[in-house]
């Protein structure tokens, strides 16, 4: 099972220097995948959680491809209805080619109604657009690809039953976000996605968390390692660790996240 990291590409503490350091930490610790999120218009509903500056993922990942050599690069998740699918196919295909085949395209339907309005994309149609655009992407890469432009792996993000069914229908890995282990286990028992690639929280605590609603990835290092073992037993091919707990001020203190990632990387190596 591979491990990835969701890097905050937003917030008051984020700038090119910090992003460069993030890339060095993630690759240097031996993680397999570096991912980031997506917003285009930082409307009030977005800014409340993910304030400016917000670095556009294709642009930022292209830059990171030039300052890394091994780690895969990806989106968790690109809001697919925001961009014309042929533009996404071109940008993702070029980035994949320029990075040596390192791109993973996680996609989702989005949630920020004001941002949809700002982009003149109908919020109520986002599910239909998602399905339509996934079809276009699936058709675009085989039609235009060759040895120099391989198809980009696509993960279908989302926690709803619709998202799981979409992953199954399109034959893509299902990418659920920040859930409990019992919830994930139940969802997998009810559905059978082609592959399972969850994103979980990473929040280390000094004492065990006994709350029955504990999210996967929250707790002592032993609890987190056990969560990873359980996810592996559920068939997870990749698990993405998300050290951002919701306060944009955290982006001013990235060393706290780096310390937690170091602990996981160090212990996981001896456990795997």
C-alpha cells in the first residue's frame, strides 16, 4: 500500500518558498504521492475554509514536477465541472507527460455554490456535468494518446452513494474523504468499487482517542498505524494523509504537520 500527502496550497502561510519546502519534505520522507486541492474563484463560501492565496493546482503541480524527481503528483480533488473537459484532458495529459507519467487526477463534483455562480456553471447540474466530462476524458486520452502521452489515472472523489456508483460505472478507483473506519468498512461492504484510495485525516495526539466517532487518522501514532493496517486489509491501494485540520492559521506553522508526517513515515517503514 502506498502513502500520499495532501499539501495545503492555500492560506496565509502558504507561498512559493513554503510549497517548495513541502515538496522536499514529502519526497524526502519517501511518500509516494503529493496531492493538492482545487478552487478557481475564492468566493466567500470558499474563503471561509480555504482563504487566499490559493495556488491553482495544475500550475503548481507543473512547477513541483520540476523540483521533484520521484514522487507522484495529483489533485484531491479537481472540481471537474469548473473547466471544459477537453482543456482538462490537454492540461492533465501535458503535465503527465512532462512529469514522466507521475500525475494522478482525483476529481469531484464540488460544493461551493457561490463559486459555481461566479464561474457561470449551474450548481444543480454539477452531477450531470461530472458524468459528461468523465466520459469526455475517457474518450479523449485513448483517441489522442500514444507512447508520449499515456492516459492519466483518474480517481473519483466523494463520500455519497452516487460517488461510489459513479466510480463503479466508470471503472475508476473510489476516493472517499476524511471518514471513520466503520463508515468506510460499511460502504465497501455495500458496494464494490474497482479500487479503494481513501484520503484520511492526520492528527496525532499524546493520548488515545476513545471517541466512537473518531475519524481514521486521528489519535496516537499507534492508533494511526493501526488505521493504516486496517485500510490495507480493506484493500486500499493508496492512502492519502491530510494534516490540515481546518484552521487556515495552521498554514503558518507547517513544521507541526511535517513532524507528524515524519513520525508516520518512520514507523510505517519498519511496519511494512
